[in-house]
């Protein structure tokens, strides 16, 4: 079954998911209100989000949590997981610009997975998994032999 979900604030509502329902989970508990969780499989996106769609996040303000995996050899962050206020602009293939941490982590990341949730307790939240933009850019350049010759 087809599913499209849009979220946002006031008059600014953006689609955050276009795909198909893969499962539905219901939770009935005496300690909280009933919940319905819808799982979906996203349709493949052929285009990356435009470079102008960079979402800026600042730790302690819009970015609530940040966890990273660091490459020991280069001491650079190569993968991160973050949670922030609900931002429908954070999508797979998009770019997040992180600030408010240290110079090692303040950089751009390409979003590989975005999860948007809304509940009566925390409101609209976005979780994302991303890779270092610099590392991804270098891997892309290295895969093209003409560009590899110019870089070396």
C-alpha cells in the first residue's frame, strides 16, 4: 500500500517519506496511551537533495544528541548518529552542517538514513545517520580515473 508522510510546523509542511507500508505495529499498555507504529520501505531516490538544502544544526540548540565513530588513522569522524528537533528538510541524501561541538566534529555530513517521529511527549523529532561529507567526496573523486590523475 502506498504511503506519503508530510511533517512540519504551521504552514511549512514538507514530505518526509514516500514509499510503501511494510508493517504496522500496535501497542496497548496500561502505562501509556495506545500507539500505532507504521513501518515503510522508501522508494529509491534517483537525485540527491540539492546542495542548497543544507540543514545547519548546533549542539545544545537544535542538535540534542550526537554519537560518532572516528577513524583512528586519520582521527576524523567518518560516521555519526544524531537527534534533533523535528526538521522535515533532513532527508536521505541531504546534507547536515554540524556546529557547537569541537573542530573534529564540526563539519558537513551526508544523511544516509532519516527517521521522523511525532508523539505527545517529545513532539516532532528527527533522528539521522550520516557519513562525513569530506570522506564521501574523496571516495567519489577517487572512483573516477580522470579525476584521480588530477588529484594525485
